[in-house]
C-alpha cells in the first residue's frame, strides 16, 4: 500500500523527534546524573546543547502536530500529543530535580 507524502513526512518527523528526545535524555543523564567526576561548575557547552536540542524538538513536534491536524490524521495527532506530554513532563521533572 502506497502512503501519501504527508503521512511519510509525519512518520519521519515523528521518528526524528523520538531520536532527538533520546539524545536529550542521554546528554542530560551523562552530564548531570551519571558524571565521570563530581561537577565543580556547570558545563555551559552541554547546557547550550540541551537548550538547542529542546528547541529543535519542540519545533519538530509542533510542526508534526500542525500537519497531522491539517490532514486530519488521528493516529499522528495522538502520537504527537503524547510526545508533547512526555516533553512537558520530562521538562518539569528536570526543573524540579535541578531547580
């Protein structure tokens, strides 16, 4: 069954968003939770990377949500909505842990 270009775009955007989220979690865990040495000061380069990755993640998730709403694809509306909830919950968890 051949899928339309819009649905393929949503699939690849969702996959890209998931990989971005995994990358964010990996960097945050490596930097703050499981560091090799005790942190004397905050690593500004890792924090900047996390901000940039979160920005790209939010933009890609928002783009996927808007496109899926426009073409009325319930499956991807639900997937991107769940991804937004996961992003929000992880952001709140990080904020509550690290202040």
